[in-house]
C-alpha cells in the first residue's frame, strides 16, 4: 500500500483497497526502511502519507471517500510540495495547529523547499515577518544549511551566536576580524 501511495498509482490503489477491504482510516506503522524523522515519530494515516509524498490522486480519493482533512496535514504537505493538496487544505479552511504558520515555515526551510517557503511567507506571514526573526529563523537557516532566507545584512544580533553554535569557523573569523563584536553580550534564547 505504501508503494502505491508513494507512486500515486490511483487505479492500483483503488483495486487493492477494494480487493482486500483495506480500511481507509488505518495508519502506516513505522518501518526500519523509513529514514524521515516526521514519518518515524508518527504513525501517519494514509492521507497524511499521501500528503507527505505529494500523491494528489490518492489524497483526493481518500478525501472524497470520507477521510477528514486535519491540521496535521500541513506539516506532511510541506514535504510533498504539491500545490493541489495545499489548495485543497486552503479551500476547506484547514489551518495548521500553529495558526501563525511559523512551524510550517520553519519546516519548509528545514526541507529546503524554498518555493513553498516563499508561498508561506507571501500568503501567511506578510505582516508578521519580524515575528519570524524573533522565533529564531536564523537557527533553522544555519542548522539546516539553507541560506536562502538569511538577510543580506548579517548584522542581526543572533547571527554571530548561530555561526558559533553551528561551527562556521570561517564566518566566525570573518566576524571577529571585520566587525565590532561584544563577546560579553548575553543572548537568552527560550525554547
């Protein structure tokens, strides 16, 4: 069933489901073949699994056959990067658990799904972009090596902290040689 979903083989999926009387509300159990942390820490439902792989035909089939669209689908949909799935969530007014969309934004940075990151920024974060930096987007950019969303001006107070934390030795040297850094400044980050 997982292979049918991953490949979005809708006809084979329908035949399999009907032939085996496979329950559409079932979850996918963790497998040692799986490497993605989102799938490992959750037992995704079939619709979450289809969103994760961007399998829009299977996703629509499940939805049209009574499977509820839930807020958790946003996080899985980030990985699938399928516009139709995102549009279905929006049309049905499904919001992520984090109504600010910040968690979804960060997940898209982590996955290097930059087109989706721009979409979230443009459609959901316009007025709250300062909030993003207060929530340590710098951390995600440096931690996951996605520099696309770092500002051109790297004078923000958190930049030096994160280049030290993640071991960007050449950048640390550059900062120490070219910028006035207060090495005694305390930065408190609350998780």
